[in-house]
């Protein structure tokens, strides 16, 4: 498997989660318009990414128009069928999608008014 990659963009479309086969394999595709460094607005660059299995739910909190940062793996496989030319399929499998501008999530700190409730109210000064 190739090393992880990262892109920024605006969500263009979000597909429905699809199930394949009897083993319950699921896949969900989404398309982003790239907006990162080096992208030229006059030549928009749209990229299709996919989420698989439990990662399909990552798109549930997003909608078209949201600006996101996506981390993904680049995967490829060959397909051979008797009497047909060999084909190579490439997929960009996303594993993290974050809304741009959202602060990283940390353990929740108590509000300042609650932080001192555990102490004695008699202040010595």
C-alpha cells in the first residue's frame, strides 16, 4: 500500500453508501474540487475519492459546499479477463475527512466557573 496523501477542497457531491456482495462490503464515493496550493481557479480540478466499510459514515456530517481536508491512501490493482486487455484500476481511499477551520478536538475541559467548584469557598485572602 502506498504512503498516505492529503488534499484540500470543496465538496462537490456526496454519493450514497453502496453495499456489494453477501459479505456486506460497503463503499461511498464523494467528489471534491481541489483548492490547495498550486490550484488554478480557471482550471478546476475535481477528484473522486472513496470511503470503505466503517469509514462510509464519515460523510454523514458533511454536505456539498463544505471545505475539507482529506487524508487518503493511493491504491491500484490489475484486472485480467480471458480475451480482454489488462486494465489497471486506481482508487483514492479516504480515511480522514476534516472540515477546514475546525479546531482540533481535545478532551473537554470544565468551564472556568466549574473548575473551582471542588475547592473550599473560604478563600484565605
